[in-house]
């Protein structure tokens, strides 16, 4: 994993998502260590990583399994968390972002970008 | 009787028998050791003096002067100062005149003036007015136990956790679930509604295990509690969780009384339509079923 390549990934996601992207954070899936991003504090990545692990455990106990994303609606925006094998990312989008567009377009783009950066 | 302000620092006046007060210095009591003779001290008994007798005499005879018996020699007795009775009032007057009287009740007087006849009064470690003001004590402990029986008249304070008492209309809840199920259509996998305080399942549609409600209830609480530590805004309305097999769980946690989880199949449900119509309708229906009383 090349850390310099993560900056390219961040810039590419910013270009693809557009003005709706308010903040972005990318962290390592194993250690929750924040590697790249902008607009978020160092606590955001580890805390969202913990939330994701809790959801994963809950889904397992409920007889299902967590896919690699979940979307939180927060005051004034939407938080999209995508977890992959090596890298995970969180995007803070503005409130005017269409959730259908997020699920069908943004999340696949983030997924692909994280997979490409973790090679 | 005398009035003294006792040392318990309460604005309370106690009646203290002045006989229990400390005696003045250098004052001698009738029952004191000085006035009671010791067994070793020689006591001299004073013989009773015989009464003079006057005999009747015949008339015409010269009246002779009555014979007076010789007065015996006075027996040395105890000095008059030792046996003289000291007036209690005079003693106090003399004492008060000296100005040497206690300004507070003695410990014995305080014990005698206690409210309980047998239980000894234990003075506080730090006598005086309480350090905390009554307002602070009341804010910390509430207004007391008496108000617990009058819930509706109790004045609430800002720091207190107000226990919400809600009445949930289960019939309306079932109708809301039927309406949501019809709106979502065939894409609905399951739907469960739980009590937001306890996590107990109240109603469900589809195949829902009993533990699903409590599991998602705990997950939503954890998410809401974690967001402030992630430096993110508070959670609102719903939470989308992607599950395996292209299923999407929509967690509704905005209602303070009820929580819900709607699981749909993304192959059969349009997300925009779900989030634009079914989810808001279900949120409003859930809010209408709970009523605070």
C-alpha cells in the first residue's frame, strides 16, 4: 500500500462525488488507523470503525451478515461508511444528497477506489 | 428555669433547669464535702436545756424569788459559720454580682435538655450552619420524599431525569404495520417495532426472531451514543445498513418511544420510493401510536 496513492484516491473521489462531499476519511480496516482524508477529525475513523464492527456483530447475531456499507443520516448531512478488506472509508455528504444516488453510484465508486488503493 | 441557647447551633431555645447549671466558683453547697462532717471529725452533742419550771405557791406567803439553777458551762460546738444555712438565692445573687457565670449550658444541661430521654445527644463534628445552601441541597436531592406521591404536582428541575410515561396504542401500531407492509409491497422481508426504552418487541411482520428487536435496539443505541465521540452531528430519522443478499435494513430511531427495523430486498424495492414514502409514513404512524400521559 502506497500512502501517496491514497491522496490520489481522495482527490479522485472528491472529483466524482462533487460538491456534495463535505469530508472524507480513509483508515486501515485492521487497526482503524486513519491514513488519508480531509475535513474530519482523527477520532472519526476509529469511532466509525467501532460502530461498523458493532453492526457487523449485530447482523451476525440476527442471522444475517453485514454488507460492506451502511449509511447514517445525521443533522445536516449523510455519513456513508464503506468497509473493505484492507481499507475503509467514510464520506460526509451534504443533506441534499440523494440516497438512491448514494446507494447506486457513490458507494460502488468508493468501493472501487478503496480496492484500487489497497493493491 | 432559665433560657439558654444550646450548643447545637439550631435556632431553637431549650428550657434548662437552672439547678443543673454549673455552680459558681468558691460557692459551697449544703451537700458539699466541706459542709458535711467527716466521720473522723469529733462531734459534740449538745445537751438539751431543761425548761424552767414554776411551782405554784400559796397565797399570802411572801413570794420568794424562784430558784434559778446554775447555767452549765457552754459546750464548745461547731463554729456558726460552718453550720449557717446559705440562702440559695443569696448565693446566686452573689454569684451574679461577680459576673463569673457560664455563658453557655453545661454538657450535663444539654444532655438533660435533649429531646430523647435516654439516647445521648451527639454533637455534630462541625457545628454551625450547613455549608450547602438549602437551594443546593434541594437541587441535589429533590424536594423530598413527600412529593413522590404527587407526581403531577412535582416541580421538575433541569438536572433531573424525567421518566416519560407513555401509552402505546397497540391497535394503531398493528394498523401502521399493515399500512407499511402494503406500501413496501413484496420487497418487504420483515418489519419489527420495539419499545425504545426496553427493547422489547411490540409488533412484527414477516419472519422475525424474538431477539431481533433487542439486537437492533442495542445497535441503534450504540450508534447514537458513538456519534458525538466521532465528532459528527447527532443522528436523525433513520440508519441504512446494507446486509448480505442485497438486503437493506432501515433502522428508525428518531421516535423517543418506539424503534423499528424495516428489512427490504433491494432487487424488489426502489430505494428512493422506500425512503420517500414508506419510511416517512411509518415514522409518522409510530409517532401517532404513542401518547404521553
